[in-house]
C-alpha cells in the first residue's frame, strides 16, 4: 500500500436516512486505496473510526490476535464493525447502531487521523476537545517543538 495520510476536519451533515457525504478531498484517495469500500466501527472515545478496507483488514488482524484479557475490546471493535461502500452520490450509510453509539445528530465532523478517519457528533467533539485542552500536556509532548 502506498504511503498516504488523512488529515484535517470537514464539517458535514447527516441526512434523514443516516448518510453522510464523503468529503471531496478524501474521495479520490479512498477510491484508489479501497475502491470506495470502507469499514466503520466504534472508537473507545465515543466517535466512529472509518477505515479504508485494506487498513481495516490489517487492524482486524491485530485485534483478533489480542489475548483473552482484551475480549471485551475485541467485541467492541469487531462486533460493531460494518462494511459500507461509497455510493454514486459519494455518500456512506451509517448503521443505526453506530449512529446511536456515537451520538450522531445532524451536524457531524470527519477528522483525518493518519491511516483512518474519525466521525464525530459536532457537539460531542467540541466537548471532548475542550476537555483535552483543560488537561496538562502529556509527558510525551513536553519536549515536542511546534
């Protein structure tokens, strides 16, 4: 797989049927990487992870190899995974179970996170970001130069 990364935030609207339009800036890469085939699953922080299928398949192998002590997380990641395809109107359907789990309302954000994307309810993300900014900077970033 070629070197690639997703970055940036796109403000989007979830339609009445639970579909969201994939931002144009990610569409070509998703078509090239995965022929528009994606996998969505729950993220521990309350959003959804959106993987191009080949990236998901590598992640799935890592999750399947986790020990029994991580069985609960295996169920969260694998048991909530939905395979979707980008349709002819550049939309993906978010399953009702995933919309409920991530608290998705009409206004959502798609964030590029390197090898995958995250889909957040806009209000939930604003609260999560505010909470992060209230915390001290983690040690791993203390000597990081900007």
